[in-house]
C-alpha cells in the first residue's frame, strides 16, 4: 500500500533563488576541486617562470606558462559560467509551479503548472475568437504542450541528504542530483517536516 504524504505543498523557484542555491551546491561539490586544479596550474606556471628565468632562451617554457595560466583561469571561470547559463535558462522558463509530497520513506517532486504553455493556449483561443471566419484547428497546438513530466521520487536512503540555508533547502540524492525547495510560503511545522527527512 502506498504511503500517504505528511506534507503536500506547491511552490515556485525564482531565478535569483536558483542562482543562490546553485552557488551553494557548487561550493560544496564543485569549487573545492576547481580550486585544487587552479592551485596546481598556478604552481606549475610559477615553476615554469622560474625555469624561464634560469634559461630565458627556452621558448617552450613561455608557452607552458601561458597554457598553465589559461587552464587556471578556466577552472575559475567555468563554474561561474555554468551557473550564469543555468540561471538564464531558469529565467526563460518563467515560474513553473512545482509540488512536493513528503512521505515517511520518500519525497515526490513534480511540475504541476507550466506558465508559458498556459499563455500559448490562451493566445490561440483568443485568436480563434477574433477570427471566427477562419477555421483554426486547436489540435495544431505545438508539441511543446505535451503532458507535464512524471513526478520524481527521491528515496530517503543513505544517498539522501537535506542541507538547510537561510532561504531554502537543498534536497540531494547523491552528489549529482539536487532539488531546491524555497522556505518562502512554508510554515515552521512544514519546514520541520523537511528538516526531519532522512532521519
């Protein structure tokens, strides 16, 4: 028999909150590795600078210095670039409405409403009313208006962890998959249910 939810709630994730939450995710799982590689490339660059001072006629050393600095810059730049691009993508989506259902041994997360799709259907219907003489086939609505994706189930097992910040929770399944749950709109007892997941 399927477990019943202890908490069921709808919410949205604003692009600014997404950017902030993704930055925290990167700090925990991405930036440490980037900083280590950045330090290694800068140490190599410094070593090649020393070699260039000792043997200024060796032109290969100058090329290696530039390469090491470029790789160090890439390690610094890439996480920021990825965060900016993902935030832009989230902004372009509008503000879909999500739903969370918390049970004893799992959490279900699903999309319940896509804002831009609703506006497209409204625009098509409005045009149909204005142009009554022309036949508009509403079955020609783009494929983008497919049904919403299936709900995602997060098992509350040893791979699950919940990280709490001032404005949001990060619900994580391993290190690769995470979900952002804003605190805005949640009561203290509801947030307490989230805090106790996986315990």
